[in-house]
C-alpha cells in the first residue's frame, strides 16, 4: 500500500519562495548589467539600460521584504543546534561518498541548509543597507562620498556571496531528488522524509497520531 505524502510546504510558503526567486533573478540580471560593461547586454532582458537602473533597487527591496516573510516562516526551523555542528563536520563525507544515510540525523533542515539560510539573511541585510546608501534617487545626497564608495564595494561583495549561495542551494535541490518537487507540489513521500530528514519525519508521524 502506498504511504501517504507528507506536507512540507503550504501554498503560501511556496508562493513566497517563488516570488523571492523571481525578484532575485531580475535583480541579479539588472545588477550584473550595471556592474561591468561586458555584461551590459543583460539590460535587454529587463527593458533596456534605463529600466535596469530604475528597477534594480526596487527589485532589491521587494526581494528583501519577501524574504523577510520567508525568514519569519522558517527561522524557527533554522536555529543552529549542537547536532548541526556535527553534521557540518561530516559534510565532506557526504560530498565525496554521496551517501546521506551515514550523516547524523537531521530535522526539518540539515546544517548545510541552515548555513545557506543564514548566509542569505546576512547578505540581504548588507545589500539593503549598502544599496540605500548610494541610491542616487533618494538617499545618496545625504551620505558622504567615501562612505558611498565603501558601500558599493560591500554591496558587490554581498551580491557575489549571495549568487554563490543561490548556486549551491539550487545545485543541492537538483542533487537531492524530490526537493524541487516539494517546493512545487508542497509534499514529499514518507520514504524521502525518513531518509533525508528523519527527525522531522518522526515529528510528523507523532503529530499525525494526536
């Protein structure tokens, strides 16, 4: 008999996630286009150079606000615990051997996922604060030029780290079969949950019995 699926994400959580993804892609495209002349051709994807310049900060703010909603939805499940340090210490084995069964038991999210979550959070805070500091249309006039230059460097650095984190996040989602399906359909099989997140699976089973 087929085991019932477990709900991992509800409709609101999935919608929020894909809205953040959309804003990230558009903000990244417009930001890269403005970052270096060799990438200026990317402005064509967002309506041209003027639109890229206009839309980029608003896309960044929209992404931050949407992620803020995601933060409050998932922060409880991403609190770092002692077992997460143990998991992270053995992550090399997971990468080299590809056998997640030998890893310490994980809850709703493993240490790698939690690490990415907090990298996202920190980078988006830095991007918001620094971006506002040199936003010519609104705030740059009240910020000293030397501070604006520092803000530009930090903004670029945070964006670079964020892009790398997103690539890792996307690769891991593709690598672990069923992960993308969870964010599309909202459900995972009991076997998937038991294999990848046994502590979360245990909690779900216990909750279903109440």
